[in-house]
């Protein structure tokens, strides 16, 4: 008896698999698609080769003066020469290790918070939030423990951008949460104060806040009393951003079903405990995208301090481009600044996605 | 850079005046001596006038004026701290006492001199609005610019100056305004406009940004007066005199041929009575200004005379390569003239 043996399956026809089939299905499925595809290819051909040759192939990488930039492409020598200034501003060169050290302290100090097996996250995290700013401030500003004082007017570059952004975020988040709770409070006095605060700060542009803090405020202070410019800007940024955070958090609070509030009350939890243990954890998780959105906007808004003469990354670039020996290098500088900003903002948005994923408890639709 | 002339600045100044009283004469000098340094307001980056180098040291003619003041007061040109100010905050910074002297390419005008609680101590640089054109156009004078397309930086008084000039000469033009000087330089290069207009000192800086600077030429006409100089608070005559005479001393030193190289030797051995008075070898002219006897020696030896400072920051040896022009001494074809020390 012969066993019936099936012939092996024939492979799918050639025009159904592989890159050709994919291209047919996705790029050339109709005459309109074909037209759009060709147009897109034309655009790529127009943009990519010149871009590549400007940024990489024809670019000048080595040298130390403008005269070394002999090729047609970008002159990255400029970035290389001014790199220290873009990163640290006018922070004295021999003291820059202090900036590096504070960054490393932040990275190492915050690392346990990202290890899921680490047990005492809440206590450690709070402790870190209290200790680190004091430590970082002492390191950066100096003036005691044998460290030379470095006035904030010498801070600049990416370092200043990061200082403003992190202080802004760390200050605005707790303040924003309190404001959101206050706005939903049953106590009229607190509610009125919070609503007024939020609506006031949301109603003015950040640029106005900064401008007022640097141009108007000094006029009302007694002569000779110099309120640190950076501090003024930081306070302005925190107050301004906290109003936005408050509204985002309020959105989260309103999304929590009433049953949760009642359940917490039925358990005998008081106001702070029901908020802290039941409501806020759920609400904050819901509004992670909104909060991160606000913080990304804040990070980019730090470049507005240009208006009050602080030298953040963007302003350092602008200023370096005004150096007579490097005139005409503004494009390279701005491209570099854009790249740095993009790296940080993209990093933040990826982290927020990771956080959402980790905290997801199946409510996502 | 006349952006600073914005109405906002004026409004701010008006408020300032109503809020803060005037200091008594000599308050600034006392304050400066107590602090141990001169707090000097400079621009936030203007080629040749004040711009930080790689190490953050501020270079430029505006910055050197402040160094000279420090040299006169303390005998040490390094005893100066710089505040980099943008156009909007500069007057507030001076009025509120944040800076002792504002040396920030600020045009001397009647409203600023009389109406804002401050006084100009002199002119460090005679500037004016000019035109930068491509050689190919074959234009030799601004009068031939009828029908030209002109790149202007928005929000500056240059806009006003250009429109006044063209109306007065019955010429037509098409303005294209840009926010930054980099954009306008690119537009001139790409041919979007025939002419680039700005303060002459800045046109030279703009020219170095172009791929082939030698293809472009700055036209001889200057269509507005922009005397730039240091500013101090009103009502403080001692300090005002020190800043004013620091500038005069630098000019007098150049006129007398005193340079940073020979000043020390000249102070000891000069036979010329003018030079002897200037350098403190004869008489006590420093005392009238509440300055040490050798104040001019300190200024010239540490910072240089006016000509040296000009050459170092703006002159032929720099990428800007600006002619002395109006800024030459009066006996050399220019209008820089200083009263004598005696």
C-alpha cells in the first residue's frame, strides 16, 4: 500500500512576497499612491544628499580656528572649540569638575529609584529630594567648605538649562498638586486663593513673568539690594508652571469615579490619607502624559531666559556666534543646540511611555 | 543697535524715575571703592564692542572703556565685573544701581540724556547707518540706490533712518525686514536683497559672515548720527567726571603719542609740559577728579590709548577691519577731540 504523500506546499508566487510585493501593496497600489510615492522620493532626493554632505561628508571636523574650515560643509570646529562654553557657560574651567560631580551624584543617587527590587523607595526618594538639592547647590555655588564661590552670573550653557528645568520641575510638581487639591477643596477660602493663583499665572505669558522679574522688580527693591537674577527666574518659572501642572492634575482628579472617594471615606481614611493612598496614585497615573507634556514644554521654555540676560544653552550659542573670530557660524551653533534639546525632550517622552507601561493596571483603552 | 530705543525702555525708565530717588554726588565712587570693583554693563554679544572669548573674558572697545575706568580708580584694570545686558534691560540696570557704568553701544540722544535719569559721559565710537552692497551692482553712492531691495533688521531705528533718507532724496526702495543679523546676511548673499543696511560698525561684522567678503563693499554715505558712548546715573558728578575724563585721557594719550609701550618711560623722563601734566609728573590733576596722581599712566599702561584700543578690537588686525574714519583724532581727519588736562 502506498502512502499518499502530499506534495510540499508551493511557495507563494513571487509577486506576493518580498520587497517587491510590499512595495506594490504599500507604495504603488493605485495611481494616486504611485504619484505620491514618486513625489516623496523626489523630496528625499532633494533634501537628504545636500544635508548629508553638509553635516557629515563635506564637514570640517578638525582644526582650531575659522581658517581650518576650508571645505564647503558645516564647520564643527566651532562647536568643538566652544563646547566647554556651551556646556558650562562661564563657569571657571578649573572648577568645572564640581558641575560634573553634581551630575554624577544625581545619576548615582537616583539610580536605586529605578531598580524595581529596591524596597524603601518612598523614604529614599523623599530623602534624596531633600538632600540632593542642598548638596548640589553647595557644590555649584560654593562659598563654604573650602569651595570657591561661583556667582550665578557665571553659570551658563547646558548646565544652566538643566538647573532651571530640574528646579522648575521639582518645584512645580508638588506645588501644582497642592493647587489642584486646593481648587477642589470644600473650604471656600482655600478654593478662592487657588483659583485666583492658577488663573492669574495661566493668564500671563512666561516671557512677561521673566521680564517683570528682571526689569521691574529691581526698581521696587531698595537700592543696593541685589536679588539674584537666576533666583528670580527660578521663582517665576516654578509659579508659572505649577499653575499648568495644577490644571493637568485636576483633570486626573476629576476622572476618578466618585465611588473611590466614598470607598476611601468608608474605610475611615481622613482627607490626606484618602488623597495620598487612594485618589492621587490613580489620578497621577492617568495624567502622566499631560504632566510630561508640561515638563517638556518647560524644558524648551527655559530658553526664554535669554530675555533676562541669562546665558542658557541657546544664548551661549548665540553669543559665541557673535565672536568676531567665528562670525557666520550661527547655523552650526543652532543645529547643535537643536540636537541637544531634542535628545533631552525625546528622552523625557520615552521615559514617560515606559512609566505608563510599568504602572498600567489594565485600565488602558 | 538701536533696538534699545524701544518705547518699552522709555516706559520702564519713566517708572524707575518716579520710584527711585537720585543718589547724592559721589555715592557711586564711594560704593565702587567700598566694593573694590567697577560693575560694568556691556552688551550680550556685539562683535568688536563686547563679546566673550572662549574663556569667557569679555573683549571689545566697550569692555576696555570699563577696564580703563577700573585702572584709573584702582590702578588695576582687572578690578571690573561685567554684566551682560540685553537692549531691554540695560537702562533699568543702570538706574537701579545694578551697574555703575553702562558701556553698551548706546546711542547718545536728547531723550536719553535728559529724560531718563542718566547722562552720557562721552563718545567712544561715532557710528551711523550705512549700506553694504555687492560689487557687481556697480553702485558707488547711496544716491544710486533707487528701486533697490533693502534688507533691514526689524525693530531697530535703522528702519526709520532708511525711510527718512529715501524719502528725503526722493528715491524708491523695497524693504525686507529680518529678525536677526544672520538672516539678513544670508539674504544678501542669496540675492534676495541688493543692499544690507545697519550701523556701519555692524556692517563690517556682517561682511565677514559672507562667503566672499571681498565681493561686497560698504558705501561711503552715513545716513544717520549714532554716537555711542558710556552712560552713568545722573546726579553723581564725581563719578560722571571720572568716566568722562578716562575717555579723554585715552584720547589725549593717543594725541601725545603716549602708548602702552612707552608710557612708563615717558612719565619719568618727558620734557613736554603737556605730557608731564597728563601723566601726573607735573601738578596734581588727578586729585581734582579724586583719582591717584598716576591715573593716566595706569590707564594707558594697562589698557592702552584710544588708538590702541580701537586697533585691537575693531581695526585692521581684526576680522572686522574697520577704518578709523570719523573716529580718527581731530588732527588726523576725524572728529575725536578731547579737552586738555591742565
